[in-house]
């Protein structure tokens, strides 16, 4: 393991061991302080976040984009502070920490026994939403995690999410899709963060007026298993309670090839994501390249 990998692993380990012991007001202030310091440094992640917000809020002035990126970093650090503390939250704190609208789409889908795929963008705190599902709804689910380096850091993330009641599969390798399909055919729940394609083989979509690529997995799983596909968007307000919305189901088109159906369904997913992101851009934690124009190394900043 390289020195940088050891440092990253130690840093996250310190967060999970130390931050979760802090009183909540102290953790909130610490997160805001770290966020503001990172924003002032204007590193690569902050610059990318600002460039992404420029797509979401076209015509925004440099001052407005700076305000958004500062708010975005504060939201991002709120996510981390909450995530570090989630294992220490009481069941009651988890149950009262999230208020979703449109929940009947999920509960009715599960009651039908056909299986449900929840697809989310990187908005607010998807880990808290997952913990709420396993705690408030008492419903286990399966998800997929990107393999991180060092391996010990990936192991920390898996252990953390499994501790919240999730079944976690590695993103790499072809076995994950088959396992997800089996869970859905058994009437289970699958939750996937699905606004950034990690495979370079996703479906192209129009996203805020430009072409991007998003994972095809949610649409393919719905087609192959008959599961319900539900977009979910999340956001923060000024309260300690995260808000969210379960959107109406995305139906499988009646005609077309598998690729054509996947394209239509993934575009519908992108449109639902765009609605939530446009309403709460500062809660979209996309500090990486997303649009195809930015994936060309000759174009745009990192």
C-alpha cells in the first residue's frame, strides 16, 4: 500500500472513530469549517463542482456559481459528518431523520411482490435514506459499491453500509448484475446510485442540454425481472431532517429492442434526476466529470 493510500485509509478511519463520538452541534460546525476551508482553496474538486453547476444553472454569474459551490461543499461535508455518525445514531434518530414524499410508490411496489429498483443521483445523503429504509420500513436491500483504493478503504465502506443493514456487492465483475436480478425476482429491493456511469458502456442521455452517459443497469434490471423502477431525489433544508421524493415508476416501453427500451428508460431516469438537481443544485455532490464533453481530456478542467 502506498503512503497516499495509507493516509487516505487512516483519515477515513479517524473520521468513523472520532466524528461519531462528537455531539451533533459540534459535528455540524466542524463540517462547515472543513467545507469552507476546502472551498477557499479552490482545489480540483471544487472547480469541477462549480463547472458542473454551470450546466445545471445556465447563465449563472461567477458570483452565483461561487455561492453555489460554497453551499455545495457545505452540503457535501454535511453528508460526510452524518455518514460518520450514522452508526452511532439511535434507531429513533434514524427513523426521524428523513421525510420522503411519494412513499406509496415504494410500499405499494414492495407489497405487489414484483421487486423494486430505487435509482438515485448523488444528492444529499443516500446512506441516510438507506438506513431509514432498513430501520423505519424494516426492509433490507441490496446495493453496489465502487471498488475503492486502497482495498482496506473499500472494506471500511462495505462494513459501514452492511452495519446499516445493506447487502453490498462490488461494482467490478459481472456477478453483481445476476445477484441483483435474483433479489428482484424474489420480490426484494435494490438501491443504486445511478447518475454517473463507471463502466463506459452506459446509455447516452440528454442531461441539462448536453450529452452524458448514465448506467444502464436500473433499466435492464427492470426489463429482465419485471421489477418496478422508481427514481428518488433527496435534498436538505435548514432543518436536521433530510427530505426526499419517490417519483412515479418508469414503465418499460411496449415496443422496441432491448437497447431502445433501455435508452428511453434511462432518459426518463435522467429527467427525474434533473428535476431534483435543478430544484436543489447545492445538494448534488458531483465533484467528478460527468458530461461527455468533459470526458475528453482535451476539453475543460479536471
